[in-house]
């Protein structure tokens, strides 16, 4: 589905991001794989994955909240003059805390990583897409942005901001051939669940029509669809991948 396409994916070391590397590579995409730091395990993993699938994977390592480092990374990417077909903003952090117990510092951290860093990086990368007059932007939000879950006020608000941003990007950049969509995962089996009480996880599982947790590959498959030409007339949308959460 993505043979010879070049895609940036953020937050690739584990969880949903790591699953995206595997699924995008299996579909023929060459990948700029972002991580906060370039340790040996990550570099080895990316090289072996690229070889296994017969694609290119270029590690792109910097702290997303470091605006200077981010701009230098984008400048280097632009200097390589490869066409860019997709950007998947996956990197993010979560917070499980009641509204009355959420500190301003924690709230600001959620927005710094989940919204401001995404905003700045997308703004920089989209300039290249505008020059090309093509590109698909996929932002990972959350069902918490739409459902108002208890204990998710800060996290849900930061992801709701991502959905609003995505709709504005779609409206502004559509005439440049750029699409922008969100994926809103439901409860997904990643290490982020370690911060949630077991009783809450079980309750949420039972509130899905499929009576199971999602897995990272479910989210990665949806991202491949939204980057590919199969979704060429889809923009400004939020796709819930939540097993029928009610």
C-alpha cells in the first residue's frame, strides 16, 4: 500500500510507534523513525527491521519539545530532498489523575508534549508538503478527547486540542493537496496501561462491543490506511479505533 513512499513517524521506540514501524515497513514505506535519543538497541532494531522488509529506515533522534533541535532535524530532512508523503504524530504522554488533584505543572506538561510539540513539528514539516503539493498528516488523539473520562481531564483536553488542530489543518491545507486526519484509540494494550488501575482497565474492556483491549497493530493498520491512497478523499476526520467503546 505504501511502496516507495516516505513517511515520518514520531515516538517509535515502543508501543504503538514501534508497531507502526513494523506495519508501515511491511507495506513498503521508507521511514524517518523518530525517537528522543539514539541508543544502540534502537539503531540496531531499525536497521534489522529495514533489512527484513527491504525498505529504508532513517533514525531521526531529538527531543520534540526542544524547538531548536526539532528545527535542525527538519532542516536536515529537507536538505536530503526526498519527497515526503506522510507524517504520523504518534509521540505523546498520558496522565491519570482526578481533576481536583491535577497540578498546573502536570497540565502544562501534557500540553507541551501532546499539543505544542506536535503543533510546532507539524507546522515545520507541512511547509515541505505544501511545496510538494501532497501529503497526509495523521495525528494520534484519544477517545478520552471525546468521551470526557474521569481521571483524564488534562490528557483528554490535550488530545481534544489535537483534534481541533487537525480539522483546521485540513481546512487550510486541503487546496495544497494535503490531508489531515486523527486516530482516536480506545484502551490499547501498551505500557501506558501501567498507570491505570486494573479495575478501570477491566471495566473499560467490558464496555467495548468486542470485549477486548486493542493492540498497537490495530492502530498502526488504521494509520497505514489514512496515509495511503485508499483514503485519498478522507480529510478532517477522527477515526475511532476502540472496539466499539460505549
